[in-house]
C-alpha cells in the first residue's frame, strides 16, 4: 500500500504569495501549479552552512526542472570558491548539469559588483558573479530592460512624407543620403549588469542574512522574464528579496527556506510593503 506523504502547509501567506519553512524539494513535489520563473542565489560551494543546513545541488536542480513550465526560466546566481589558489569551477558544472537534464543555457550573464571590497591576496579582486539564464525550451517571455542611448542607432522610416519639414533635434528624425531615418533614444541593456553592493536594500532587517543581493537585480530579472500574474519562485529565499520584488511587481510568488529566522525576515519585508501600500 502506498504511503501518504504529509502535505506541507505554508508558514505565511497573503493575497499574492506564500512562504514555506521547509526543504525546497519537499515543497516542490507537492506544488499543483508549475512556475514561470525562478530567481535564486544558492549557497554555492557550501561556503556558508546557513544555520547548519547544506546544499544538495542535484536534487534541487532536478526538482526545479520538473517544476518549471514550458517556456519558463531559471536565473541561477552563483560564483566559485577559491581554495588552494584555484577556483572550484562548480558554477560551470552546475550550468552544464542543468543542460544535461534538458534545460537550455539561454544566456550567461554577469552581475558586476560595483564598489566590491579589495582582497589581500595575489590575484585580481573578484568583482562579479555568474547569472545563468536557463530555460525549458525557448523563453515564452522577454521584456528587455532598456537604457538611454548615447549614440543613436537609426532605423529607416517607411513614411517619408510624414516627416517632411520636421527638425531632427525636435523629433529624432534625420536625413542622410536622401533617406529619412528615425533616431532611437533607448537600447536594450547588455548582459553585464552593474549594481553597487551597498545599495542592496534599505531594509535593515535583511542584513541579518549573511548573503543578500540587490533588489534592483531581482526586479530587473523579474521584469525581463515574467509578466504580471505569473508565478515566481525562490527555492532558497533567504532574506526574501525575490519574494518582495515579485510582490511589488504584481507577480504571484513562492519563497522557501529551511531556516525559520529567514522565513520571518522575508515575512516582515513583505508586510512592510503592505503597510506602505495596502493595495498590495
């Protein structure tokens, strides 16, 4: 006779999301709905034990792949430990393992840490982490982050008559070789994203966790790979940055962590949003 598995109940819930105090693979096995996006930063190379818990990469990777919708995306933010004068290389091994179990390595992005602290060693200071963008099939959503252009890229305008007598300074239209072009004032951001380490968040409580990452980083990925109403997951949510930014951006969200203290930090950060704007 098949043994029934006891269902894990949410530790905290509100109108958009849920926090689970549990090991993530146990929660993922019971999810009824597959997720659109995962944004997470695992405790790579077990550099931090996180209250005594260690990190079973393969079990988590398999569970995430099973829980992801077709066209869904995982953003895996990770770096390597340096020991005995060599980097572990586990970041690459993890990305290749995701490929082995059927996901695409859609992009290898860089999180550039502006104002990183100098290190007293015989090597250049480490100032970045990898942001592997992994997808199940082709991503179903891409809303590119755009930035102002310094040098305009010009696309030919089809309706020449529409722009007769207009000034390029006012309208962004210019004429060259008897052809009329429209200036583009914005362009897609590249795949190296820079954030100041000291600007991770204004939530003082978040720094009770040993490894926060910038709210803007989470926001930019959530905007890029999901739409309002989509389901966003952080299976190791820590201080709750992905949950908070998903909530602000009107995505449904799930956060999971094995440490009750970190679940409480996430909860308090979410509740602080609700106090500021009760519409959330």
